[in-house]
């Protein structure tokens, strides 16, 4: 593997951890304030609405459809292909006046002004109860992830590391939620999928760093906890940078070329990758250290090893 940060690099990550704490605290407070005052722009997947499927006799132009709907008082319409480029699904908020069929007829008449060959295929109404159930299921999934992480890291490493990991993951997810709130990104099922994917990404980064720390605490017999943990982070930095950069560029391509439907998904992932990389270096390990992690917590020494061990 390309080693961007060789073993003898002495970047003092933990010596600067309080600056990282201050930066994290600032963005965390901003996120909580935005969530408390502005809230989240819930999409139709969670608020309910009308689903309309229309058919074209040629490949449909989604941008043109969005433009004509926005021009005719449907700015909140979500437009995407459904199965093929000739089939388009349009999702709209529930009609405030009249019934849903009248709303669908109005949409069809608007679309016919651009293409007379468009036909109605189906109309469905999704109630808010379904959206609420989806949102609650997503929240339950996050709680299961946090509980599983606490148990896994406690058993494989140490409870102080597990506590730091859970706090860090919660920190990341709150800040991503805050970004969604501040920017007004529509929170729909694709954004929820990105949100859950970020949990796995952050956990993976933390586990790699924790594993190297445990290995070094066993191999390096002399040195303070901070020194050994600094060495561990320096050793894993090449892997962290290469993985984060590769993932970031892939998601960036998705954001640029994936179309409007995937903008919220990819933008959430982009922000989450940056946060996850930062927190796996500066937050998770630093919190474990400040929670009192010692080398003896990760070592099971025999009596003979205890006699020859001169580490502080």
C-alpha cells in the first residue's frame, strides 16, 4: 500500500485534540440549534402525498418535466424514471383542495402542453401514517446500530473505546442531521439510506484505528498511551486518506452525473465521509484516551511478561 505517512512521521494528533473538540462542539451546537428551530424538510416519503405514473412514447426528459411542473405551481414535485426512460413517476404533496384524482388530471393536462402523447398509467395516494412508520423504522435501525456497536467494541476491545465510539457515531449523525436541516435538503428515503450507510462507514474507520492501537499496545513495550496512540494513527493515516479520497471521488461523480434525484443522497454522503474521517482520527480515539484508557486495559500479561515489562 502506498504509504503517504511513513512510520517515522510524528504528527501529534492527540496533542491537538482539544482544538478538534472545540471545532466539533461548535458545529454540534449549530446543528442542534438548527434542528430545534428550523427542523428537517421532510420529503413525501414521510409526509405522504400523491404518486402519479405517466407514460411517454419516447424517452422522457426529466429536466423538462420538472421545469414545466415548477412553472405551473408544482415546485415540490419529485420526478424520476420508473422502470424505463418512457415511464415517469411524479410525487406531489396531498391536494389542499379537491380530491387526488382532480390533482392528477391537472398534472396530466400540464404535461400535455409539452407532449400531447403523454398518458396516465396510475394514481395512488400515500397517507402520512406510512411515512411516519418509515421514519420510526429508520430511527429504530439507528438505535440498533448504536447498541450493536457498543456491545461489539466492548467485547473485542474495551468499554472505554466502545463508549468513545458510540459518542463519536452519535456526534457524526447529529451533525449530518444538522447539515440536512441547515441546507434544507429534502429528507426522503434515499437520504435515509445515505444516513444509515454513513453509520457503517464511520464504524469501519474507527475499528481500523482501534485495531492498530491494540496491536501497538502489545508490540511497543515502552511509551505513554498518547505516544503509542499517535503512532497508531500515523500508521493508519495512509489507509484512511486513500479510502476516504476514493470514496469521496466516487460519490462526487454520483453527485455531478447522477441527476437531481440522487443529489440529496450523494451530498449527504459527501459530508458524512468528511465528518467520519475527521471523527475517527480526532474524536473517537481522543475520547477513549480522555475516558481513561490505559495500556493495561488492552493487555493481558502473563506473570513473566509483567516482570520484564518496563513500560510506564
